């Protein structure tokens, strides 16, 4: 499993902004969003800037996006992976052979 790597690229006090790179993405945060980020860290909601941004995105997804739409998109992705052979679907009997502890499900 590849470990996520965050590296601070720019810290500019005059603009009170920062940039970092993670999974080939640069993020610049300044102004009110930077203040929110700083408060999240100060209040202990997150221990790093990256974690605070991930939490904010997760909250946005949970509170603002249609969960049915997100679920439908995920199901479409899974269906395409199964169809292309990237994802394998096992029968109950195959699962029991691989994991005998599931025998109670039968």
C-alpha cells in the first residue's frame, strides 16, 4: 500500500496562505478558508492541515451532496470494474471455501 506523502511547498506569511502537494494535487488556502483551517487545528478537530482539508471535504460531501447520487455513481463504478474484470464477484460457496468462518451465512 502506497503511503500518502504531504510536503509543504510554500508558506507565505504576507498572504497568510500555504500550498502543499499530495497525490499530485496543489492546494492554496488563504483568507477566510485559511482562518477556518487554522481554527480546526487550534481546536483540535485535526492534527494536520491535510487532515483538516480531508475532514472539510468529507463534511461537505455528507451535508451538501445527494447521498443517493453518490451511491449510484459508486455502484456504476463497481459495475464497470466487474464488467472489465478489475473486480471479482464470488458466490457464497466460493466465499465459504476462502473463509470458512462465513459458513453460518449459508
